[in-house]
């Protein structure tokens, strides 16, 4: 239950840093030349400015907290959720509403809690489906929009990198008459730096974060659909054993769905 | 209810301006060289010309008014709308049609007003759904088309920037024989300026406006769907208390839908 | 009812021409150098060749007639159509089939005519829906395909522009040894011209036409859906007054659907 | 019924060839320089290698036969199909199953044949719909995948063109010290050739083929949907005259669906 | 049943290698110059780093095993599956549940096994459809996500290639003053190498793998839908002969669906 560091992100970040450091130390003539504050200011400042104009303030702030998620090792508690649901379905099938309510208070999954609450309140199956599907749709829409913020930033960063390079090149053009090749070369090196920053930021920061958030949303929606299925079965007052079996076979996955040597399914492990 | 300035847009615009000024003042040899009227004319003129050919006149004019929206701090009145709807549902459940009509005149949300009007006119539930869903679909289509205008402009601007650069480069090529490197450099600097203008306009103006309009439409459609749900419940003559509870749970959002420490939902705040 | 010139297209075309002329006259050293027939031949010839291979002959010919539409000021006759539909619904509700048929002959909208014909022939509501929706779907598919032709041309033009530039650059490379910078510069200027032509054609001609056709299709489909709704109501033998009211509220649009100062809707104006 | 050459493809190919020859003969200094076998080998070899890795062998082979389709003048036999269907519907309505079966053997359209076979075998309407819609879906999926092969090739060709150019440029860089501008120019000319080949192949061969196949699929699916409609009516034992009328009005198209001077529809011509 | 090498992949890989070797041996001045370890490290290291940040660890590991699939000659056992299904349907129609269970243990297709198990357990048809469609949807989602990993890598590789080139160019700029053209040329050659690596990796490795996985998923889903159809018929206790005929006609494909010379369908061959 402890929120460890995401091993994959750690490997990626360390590999990315090691690569950049090695490249700069071994290949670059003057590693210090790769740090240029005005250039960084154009790329980061421009990307942030465009992002602030694009999105409402509260959305930019909420999204900035999401960066942490990429570093956290998110667990999906599909097995715990199945256990809790089955436990409550059993109490419920025995008409033990008070115990279900006690159990509900210990439930950490608000989606599951809302669903069971609706069942024990005696809502019609249609109303339960309506509300829970609306909740899934809203989570999907909101998290998709959040990932989209990073996709947008990943498209702004190289554009402002190019804007910096153009500023540098235009400046350089006015030096061209002086004929000092050393100056021109250094100006042009600085000009290219901003494009370098922009592409690096987009491909090593913004795009990977966007992809990770999108994958996470897909997994969460799968889990919510499984819970929704379980709630539906519970509302139909099905046998708790059958609910467990059904949910398990929903989460089971086979190394290969279509042609297997061994016939034993791998049980749905919590990733 | 007062229409303040959108804080996010303000931060973005100020940050963008500060960045550009700093860059030009500190990094540029001749800041004045970054202002080139024929270059600006090519980029802005070309983008506008292509936009006028692409869209009907009334659409270009309507869209130009939308720029203001990006600067306004749009409020969603979801809580007010829920209150009004519940109030009218209560009057309606008491058979108090005259009072509902009086209430209707003070309603600021035309979508809500149309819905309640249909209910008290005794339209069938199908007709109500038909008309309201058509209205949602049209709003979605119209606002999507409006955001699309800015997306189109964001693709025209860099293209005309490049056209300007090509004109500059072609001119420069006919100077090449004169061998005057100062002239050639300045010509080329001017040529690159139009690409700079084009990319800047696209990424700091057109694309952010398009993104903001798209996000706004999503939020408005969510709100309209909530109102639609409430109207449906009212047409079914459901208990006003239940209507309020249902709409509230529709708008409630949890910091995390799937795993929470605290079990208290955050009530749907008006953004 | 007279088919005037589309004001928006006119403004766009004039603005585009003025811009290009000003640029060439004021900025270019030798305006004549911007006209290069072999270059134009590569871009236009190549784009047309690729378009002819991509599409059947009859489609290319039909599409070439569509260019005129962009210059015409298309009117949507939504109010006329509502009036005609309501007039025929009134005759029909009085059992006056002969008069409906007389009215039908003066109907300028074939879609409306087909629909009313089906109603007075006594087709089942399912059959009417089937045929009219198929007609809408086909119109959508055909007009989408037509706009797609221009989108395809907008992607071919810059590609053949670049092909021309590559041909020019390759030729130039074989001149490089002669060392005559004037020749080389002029060759390269000519080489860049074809890219200039390609981008200009794509962004000032093909893409705007595609966008305008797509917008037009959207409006036509909206109108057809309104007529379809009216025909359905007529087939249900609804009151003509109700049909008029329903269609009017379908076409009404509010400056803002969600928060208005004034409560008076703007009636659906014929654009 | 004779399979003539597609006039549009012919025009396109001839125009493309004439354009390329004129360009090379008139504009190029040394037309022979535009033929470079190693360069062609990189572009074509690389594109084919990537295509073979991307697709199963049987798919690459099947697709290579599709190139011929682009040159063939495909006819759609919508009127023949309507006639056959109506003829069989008439025999079927007279209970003349043996004659229907005799007629079936002369049917050239396997989709129509399967449908009629299912009807005279007395399959339920659900089963007929199921199987025919599955067939339409599979045809759509398969032909979409085939067009996709050419789209993929159209994206590989410029990439391998650029790979060739990079190889050439890298080679050239090691000649830079020798200072022989003639050699360097020629090397660079050769380097640019592969990009030229790649863009030309993509835009004059692969992309047009993909577009033509996609358009063809759309038309075929429209035709199959019409046949499906006819089969459904036949299974409902509708009047053959009504079937003919319905199918005709499905295929009829109006120059303009929404506003016509003349009221006479153009009958669905076989393209 | 033996897992041979995929002939298409083999041809592609051999062709790609032969092409690259020929190009380097014949065209390159110094083939050895095309191997640059720091450059390779930037491209491969950067791509892997970005991929690790983008995806969870277990997904990266699972996907790396998929590379083997591209080299394997995957067979679809559609005919075996039809035979097994029909055999079990026959036993089942004779009420011979024990024999069906014995047969089930020899079934190599877990999807088919699950379906038949549900049928003989007496699950309702709705439950069977629910679970099997969920399984198809999950397989589709998971395999789509896997192919997406390679698509993402195909977009990272050229980006890191360009990053390497920018590092090289920036380094070179600081050498510009030394004026040694040999050094500059070699530095620039090395700089271009990373772009070369990036584009080559993307177009000869990552993109083809992604395409092959996507095509494979489509075929697998088609097969699963066929099995699903068969299970549905079996649950309806249809005649085993009819099941075989239906499934066969589902898998049959005609060289051309719409116009054939010969009327004999080609039976669904196992690819």
C-alpha cells in the first residue's frame, strides 16, 4: 500500500540523464556552452505562456500536480476491489444492510462506494447504470483533457525552440558583414541551442508524461468497468460466488488468447 | 456575476510579452530590426486573405468577437442552475404553473428556460429530449466550427511566414553576385523574420485561442447534459429533493475516483 | 434569390492579390523574376497529374465545377422551406391531396419534394426515414469526397513545389564548379520559386476551397435534418401550427445558449 | 462489359511523364544526371524492405496485383444488378424457385447471389442481415487494409529518400577537405536525387493509388448497401415493382439536393 | 504446427541489410565512418529513456517479447477451430456433456474453450455474449496499446536523431573559427549520422513492427468474432451442420465480391 517510486520512470530518467551527461562530457568541446539561460527562457517561458493562454488557471495548476503521478508507482487494486465487492454482496444477500454500511466506510474506492450505496438505497438498475456510466465518462473526459495539456506543451516546446533559433539567426545575419567567423559560429551555436532545448523537452518530458497519463486512464477505465459489472450483478441480487467468478474471469488474462500450449490462465495480477 | 479578466490568459499574455521584450532587448543586436512592416503584412494579410476565402463573411465576423472570450473569466453557473431547476420543479410538483412561468422570466439560462417551458407545455418526454439534444448537438457543432477557424489560421500563419521567407530568399539570390555580405545578411535576416512572425502568431495567438475555445465547449456541453438530466427528471415528476441530490452527485468530483484517503467528496464548485 | 458574389471570398481574393502585388512590386528586386513558366508547369502539371491518377475522370470534372461555388453567395432557404412544408402540411391535413401535388411542382428543394411525395403516397414512416436518411448520408459522403479532392491537391502542390526545387538544386550543383556566383544565385532563386508556388497554391487556393466546401456541407446537412424532422411530423399528421413552431425552435439560435442578458431568441436568419 | 483503360489514370500518367521529361530535357543541364541507380536502389529497395517487414507475404503479393485496378476502367453495374434482383424477385414472388436458381447461375455478382440464395433457402431475415453485413464489413476492412499498404509505402519512400540524401551528405563531408567544388557539387547533386526519387514516388505513385483504392471501396460499399436493401425487401416478399422503384430512388442523384431549377432527377448512371 | 520463420519478414530484413551494405560498401568513401558509437548511444539511449518514462516497466518488458512475433510465421487456425467447434456442438446436441468436457481439454484456443465452457455450464446467452465481447475488446485494447508502443518509439527515434545532430552542429560551430575544413566536414558528417540512425531505426524497425502487430490484431479479432458467432449458434442449440456452413460462409472470400467470372468461392484458407 506504500507509494513507491515508479521503476520504469526511474530507469528512463536516469538513462536520459546519463546519456545527456555522457554526450556533453565526451562529445562536446565546451559542455558549458550547452547551458544558455536566455535560450532556456525563450523555450520554457514561451511554452508556459502559450499554455497559460490555452487553458484556465485551475487546469494548469491541477495538471502541474500530475507530474508527480508519473514518478509514483501506481497500483491498481483490482483484487482488493473484487474482495470488498464480494464481501458486501454477501452481507447484502443476507439482508444485512447495517453491516454493508459499516463495510462501506472502510472502502477506499469512491467509485465502488457510490455504486454499493446506490444498490443498498434501492435505486433502480437504470439509475445506477446512468450515474456510474456518467462518472466513468467524466473521469475519461477529464483525464483525457489533462493528458492533452502535455500533448499541447509537447507541440509548443519545439515551436518556441525554433522561434529562439530564428531570433538567433536573424541577429547573426546582422553580424555577417563583420566577417568574424568565430563570432558567427558561436552565435549560430547559441541559436541552434534553443531548438535543441525544445525538442529535448518535448520528447523527454512532455510527450512521455502525456503517454503515461493516457495509458493510466485506460487501465483505470477498465477497472471501473469491472466494478460497474460487479455492481450490476449485485443489484440483480446474484450469488456472491458467481459475482466473484465472473469478475475474476473478466480480469483473467492469457498470454495468448488464441493459441496456448498450457491451458492454465494467468490470474489478473495487480500491476 | 461580474465579468472579470481571465487570470490565466493574463498571466500568459504578460509572460509572453515580457519574454519577447527581454529577448529582443538583451539578445538582439538591433531590436528595431525585428519590426518589419512588409513582412508583417505578408503574414497577417495572407492569413486573413486565406481565412476570408475559407469561411463565409458572417462566420469570420462572429469569430472575431470570440477573441474577447479568451480574456474574459467565464463562470459556469452550475449551482445556480441546479437551484433554479429545483425551485421550479418544486413549484411544478405543486401544480403551480403560473409561478413557474414567473420564475422562468428571471432565468438567465436560455437552455434551461426552453426545457422547463417544454415541460410545463406538456410536451412528451420524447419531444423534449429530441429538441434539447438537437440544441446540444448544434451548440457543439457551431462552437467546434468556431474553434476550427482558429486552428485553420494557426496552420495558415506559418505557411505565409514561409512564403515571405521564400520571397526574401529569392530576392537575395539576385543580390548574390554583388558579393556584399552585409546586404545579403540583412536581406536574409528580413527573410527569416516572416517565418518568425508566422510561428509566433500561430503558437502564441491562434492555437491557444483554439484550445481555450475547445475546452470551454466541453465544459458547456457537460453543464447542458446535467440540465438535460434535470429536465428529464422534472418531466417524470420526480421529487425535487431527489432531483437536487441526483444533479449534485452528477456534478460532484473526487480528487481521485479510484483510491482516496478521505471519503468526503468535493462538491462541484463553479469554476 | 439572385446569386450574388460571395462577399467573403471576394475580400479574401482581393486581399490576397493586393498583398502579393505589393510584396512583389515593393520588396522584389525584379518582379518579373517571380514568373517562371517551367516552374509553374512542374507545380500545376504535377498536382493535376497526381489528381487525375487519384480520382476517376468524372469526379475530377465534377469537382472543377465546384470552384464556382466558392465565389457564389450561397443562400440557405430555411425559412422558405419551413413555409412550404407548413403550407403543404395544412393542405394535407385537410385531405387536399391534389393541391399538395400542385404545390409540390413549385417546390425548388428536391429533398423536401421527395419527402412530401413519400408522405402523400402513404409510405410507412420507417420507409420515409430510411430513404431520406440514406439521401442525407449520400450527400454527406459525396460532398465530403469532393472537399477531400481539394485537400489532396493541397497536399500535392507543396510536394511538387519541393520536387521542382530539388530539380533546380541538382542542376545548380553541376554549375557549382564554374564558380559564377551570379548564375548560381539565379538558379537557386528559380529553384526556390517552385516551392513558393506550391505553398501559395496550397494555402491560398486549395485549402480554402476545401474548408469552404466542408462548412457548406455541414450547413446543408443541418437544413436537411430540419426538413426530415418536419416531414416526420407531417407523416404523423401533426398540427401544421405545431410543425411550424417546432421547426422554428429547431432553427432558432441564441447568441449564447447558456447565459443571456436578454431573453429574446434571434430567429433563424437565412445566411 | 469490356475492361477498357481508365481514362483518368491514363491522362494523369501521360501528364506526369510529359512533365518530367520536359523538365529534365529543357531545364536540366545534364538529363542523364537524373538517373542514378544506387540512389534508386536505396529508395525502392528500402521502401520494399520496410513494406515486407510490415506486412505478411500474401498481403504484399495480393496488393501488387491491385496496381492494375488503377489502370482499369472499373464499371459499377448498379443498373444491371437492380434488373437482376427485380427479375429474381418477380420469379420468387410467383413461387418459381427453380427459375430463380437457374437465374442465379448467371449472376455475376457473388454478393447478390449469396443474398438471393439465402432468401430462397428460407433463412430468417436476421440471419440474412447478419451474414451480408458481415460480408460488407469484411470487404471494407480488407480493402481499407490494402489501400493502407500504399499509404504506408507513401510514407516510407520519402524517408528512404532522406536516408539516401544523408548517406550522400555524410560521404560528401569527408570530401570537404579536398576543396574540389566540382566534386562536392556533383556529390551533393547525387545526394539530393534520392530525396527527389522518394518524394516523386510517394506523390505520383503510392499516394494516388491509395486514394483511388479508397474511393473505389466507398463506391462498392454504397452499391453493396443498395443490394442489401433490395434483398431485405425481397425477403419481406415486397412487390417487385416497389423494389425497383425503391432501389432506383436510392441510386438517383440530383445535381443539387437542396435547390434545383429543373425538377427532373438524373437517373443513377453506371459510372 | 511448427513455428517457421515468417517469409515476408525474412525477405524484408535480408533486403534491408543487403541494401544498407551495398550502399555503404559501394557508395561510401569510408564505410567505417558510418559506425559512430556515441551517435548510436544518443539515438538508442534517448529512445529507450523516453519509452521507459512513457510506459510502465511491465509493459516495456512485455512488448520487447513481441519483437519475436514479427519473425514468427503466425498461423491462424480458423479451419481447426471450426472443426473443433462443430465436433463439440455435435456432442453437445447429443447431450454428451462428459465428452464435450474431454474434448475441451485438448482445445488449444482458450477463447473457444471459455466460450464452450460457458455454454455447457448453461450460462444465459446474454452472459456469454457479455464475457466473450469483453474478452475481444480487451484483446483489441491491449494489442493496440502494444503496437502503439512501437509507434511511439518510431516518433522518438528521429527526434533523438535530430537532437544528436544539433549537439554535433553546435559543437562544430565552436570549431568554425579554426577554419580547418577537413575537421568541420568530419564533425558535420558525424552530426548527420545520428539523424541517419534515427530515421533508419524508425522506418526499418519500429514502424514496420507496429504495422505488422496492428494487422495481426485485426486478423485475430476477425477470427474471434467468427468463434463468437459459432458459440452463439451452439448456445441456441442449432444444427451442427448449419453451424459449419454458416462459419464457412463467414470465412469464405471471393477474389472480387462484386463481379466474378467464375462463381466458385475460394474457401477460407489458413494464412
